[in-house]
């Protein structure tokens, strides 16, 4: 029997299996993916190919909601990403670090039970 590793995330992830699009700097067009699970700090993405880029934009709801992402792990066509805040002229910082210094960063609202509420609707 395979044992699952202990959960290390600060917030639980919500399984959503929602379609989304990836946008990469220097590559025209958008590319499909599925957001398998998500919380206010990151997500697990599934794409039909290996994601080579370290940073990209994740687009929801027909380009109405965009999240800047940085890949923190990869396994075949799965990728774990952390959401980042981009500032002009500097490298992106982790949302978990920015929340301590910048008001209104991508911070979760109060969790309801075991579900984290995102600052926008994914539908």
C-alpha cells in the first residue's frame, strides 16, 4: 500500500478541475490547461505537454482573471505553481512574502471550513 505524504500547505487546496489558458512571454497565443486544485497561494496545473517555462500567466474566465505564476515543481505534465505579484522593473515576488509588506496582495479571505475563498470567482 502506498502512503500519502503529510500535507505541508499552509491552506488546503480546493479541487476544481477547471479549464484555463496559459500565456508565455515571447510565445504568441495561449495554450490550454486544467487547474486541478487551487488555493489563494498556488495551484496544480495539468497540461497536454511538459511546461518548460518557469514563469507565465494563468488566464481564467475568458481573459477576465489573470494570475502570474512561478513553477515550484514539475512531474511529467503536472506542475505546481505559486502565484506571484509582478512589479514594474523587478522580478516577481512570492504572494506569501508580499502579503506581509503590501496591502491588498493576493491574500485569502477567511476560510469557510476547509475551503479557501479566492478573491475572484473562477466561473
